[in-house]
C-alpha cells in the first residue's frame, strides 16, 4: 500500500464535523448590529457609530459608506444588490442608497422609535419593524410597495403594553407569513409577546401570543426567531429560554437547551427554508459565545467550532446565502464567514470517459487555485480539503451533479497556514485525492 492510498483510507474514516467558521476581517471596532447578504460576495452592514459598510469580496475588505446618514448607531439593513440598500437608525428612521452607499437619502424620518429590522423582498416591496413611539402606541410595522417612497403602517399593528421591539427578532417565510418578537420591559418579567400574520403587513390580521419565560433585570425579550417552513420554528430569549412550534406559532413548547450552557442568552437565529430543517442559534453567556445547529427543532444539537474572535465576541446577526456560504457579524467589529467563497462550474459539455481528479493549478498557490474534475455519471459529489494530519479543513462543496467535466475555484481562508494539504473528490463509491501547497 503506497502512502497516498493509505492517506485516502485515513481521510475516508476521518470525521467531517470540523467547523467551517473562520475569522475574515475587522473593518472597525464598531459592533455589527445587522447584516444583509444579497449575493454571495456582497455584504452590507449596519454598525454602531454611524458605520455603514459594504463589501463586494466576501467580507475580506470593506468600504465605509455613510455619507448622508445621521450621527448615531445604525440598526436593520436590507440590500437587493451592490447598489440598492435600505438602512435604519436609532430613532426609527429609514434611509436608502441607489449608488452603492455613496450617498443616502431619507425616506422615513421619525423620533421616539428604534429600528429593529428591514427586509426588502424586491426593489419595490419591503417591510420594516421598529419600536412603538410610546406605551399605548402601535408598533412601527410598516410596508412599502414603491421602494420606500412611502412606508405605510400595517393595519391593526399591535399596540404596546409596556413592550417594544428587539433587533433582528423576526423571521418570514414569504411576504405573507411573518413572525415578530417583542420585549417586556418589566424587570424580571415572566412573559412576553410574539406577533404573527399570515396575510402580510399590508393585510394586517395580527395575532399575539403571550409566551412564558425567565426574564432578567432588563425584562424578558423574545429576541431570536427562526422558521424552516410555515409550521416549524424556534424562538429564544435573553433569559435562556428556548421554545419550538409545529403549528406556525399558535402554540409553543419548551425544549431542552443545547449542552454545556449555564446561564446564557439566545442572541440570534437563522432558519433555512430549503427542506433541510436546519436552524442555527447563536448564544452568549459566561464570557463564551457559541453557535449551535439543529435539524429537528432542538431535539438534538451540534455545536460548531468558532475562531477565538467568535467565542470572545457576541455574535449579533447570522445570515446565510446558501448551505455552504454564510456570515456572522459580531460585537467589537469582528466578522466571520462560514465556508469558502469558492465556486464550481461546468467546464465543457463533453461527456467524460471516466472518474478523474486533476492536479490543481497554480500549485503552489496563494490565495486561489483551480481544481478540475470529471464524473462519468450523475452522483452526489463532494470535494473536501484536509490538512497533513488528515483533519478536515473545509468541505469545499457537496452537491448533486450530472455527468460532466467541472472546474472548481478554491480560495484559501485567512486562517489557513502555509503548508501541504490534500483534496479529496468523492462521487458515490469512487474516491480520489491529490496534494496541494499553500504558500503565503
């Protein structure tokens, strides 16, 4: 048995549970409050201290784009592409840019509120979530049908009962089905409300449910919500309460917390609407921040390994572009990425004669290289990267592919060290590996 064959066997037996979260950049020390990912490489960020950032290279570098924005922290952001973006302010106002953030124009100006979220489903239709203007006033649940020229208050928007909104505390399945969390400001509160509609912000028809929980001196916040379909979802609080629903939010059941947590708060969630039933949850507590995932509404949890920049700083907002590419904005301005900003494409239309993995080029490389491969039949195909000890570094992609010749562009993550690595292609029962060299 030669060394490469032995290594292939070792890689086959090695667990693939190694995390893909990595530290990417830190554009400033300002906290990431909300992020928006309109395409894989484009990320917009609303941060403290009037910091509005845009990245067009997967979060590696950022440009400050805040001309025309009022001084103060920024909350809630939604972009449809690299040019058009909407952002919220600490007073509950909305600003828009149409030129990539070179300048911003006010669309809704108000005081006494607080922006909690913005979501643009298209260039014209979007929804807005902000605090009520006071106790007894309606939550600022607004919608637009003309790109924000007008922001209309949702009919029958819930009225405050000493409660208010929470940043990023909402989720949606489509424009009609939306769930919104609220915060009970009473110290050590034992319940707080959640709102839902199945007819959209324009239709109103809001339903409120009062959910029990363990509050803190600041009150009780249902501050994290994620759904995978019209029925199934999770919600979490600042007091470490986790509940699930299987009937669209009509009723909620308490579930077991992820393992290894003492006193903690649920910070944010992201739910995939692709049939995977996958929900990620970020938590903070006891000076350690974590991300867990579940595919069965919390019956089982898997902790994902984070870089030190993630464990040491609260993970404020998680957004994914696909199953294999996602981002997280953290406190103190740290930005994380899940997966690699790499891509696979069909190289030509010729049918391959056999299964083949070619040598990457250039090799050695820094930071990108191309890997060509061929599969003679339709199959579930994966390409993974391992270090010299056989530990999985990255699942570069895992997809169902038709027979063909493919080209994959791989970009090394910032934390990868110079040295020898092995990349392994699998298609059903076929497997082949080759070496590559990263030189920084």
